[in-house]
C-alpha cells in the first residue's frame, strides 16, 4: 500500500482516508446507483456489485503513484475521491475525480473533500494545477468545484460518448497560487 494512502486528512464531520477492505459493502451500496453511474466514466461499474467494490479497494491499495481515498461524513462512508498524477511535460498537473453517495448529497461533502485533498496536494507535492473534468450536465459537480475554489476553463463539445450519446464535458481547474491565497496552510 502506498504510504500516502494511510493518512487521515481533514477533521470534524468530513474526512478522507485510505480505503479498507471492510468498506466494500458500503461502497457497493452507495455506488450501485444509476444516478451516479450516469455521470461517471465507463470504468465505474454499473451495477456496482460487492465483488466490484472488493476489486476496486484491492487495486487502489496497491497503487504506487496515484491517491485514492474514501470519504467519510460523520464517520460513515459517503463517497470516493482520487488524485491522478501526470508525467512528462504535464508533471505539474493532477486530475481529481470523486463521487458522493445519494444519501449524502447536498451536505457540502464534495466541496469540502475537494478542498481537503487540494490543500494536501498543494502542500505536499510539486504541482501547480489541479483539474477535474465533469460532464456538462453534472451541474452539482460544477457547483462543488466552484465552491472549492475552482474556475471553469473550458467546455469540450461532444467530448464524451456515454450510454450511446455524445455529450459535452467541462474542465475546471484550481491553480496553486490562487489556492494558497484563499486557503492558507
């Protein structure tokens, strides 16, 4: 397991932490929702079975470079957030992705988790830019990113092929210089 994944980040009611094998049933429960898979890449299982949850947890805990965290809200598994590091000329960039289980929507969990992860990344890694690429139709994700200090860089027309349909996606970014000014760490 990547040592970075052992950390508990955040405090209070919202924390992000390493995935544990005991999380599989809860992950399957919150992930097995068409409202969530509708806005996720095809790599997100649908249906999200217990076996798929177990495979995911085992796989991410073997990662050497990228970070994958469980999101807890009031000590209950409520979602997932990850950071993927780029290489070569893109090495100062990190892409984040996340989802929140429907029972936990509209509680500020996504934006808080994004802030926690961004603060950790900017403080501990030599990166300058963190970005996310939600689908255009996923306005809840847009709001969470903006609330976390991101700005919309672009709309990519017909960029995603999902469920037999070409749809737009957006790029939201947060730069270290603006994040540091907003959230001093």
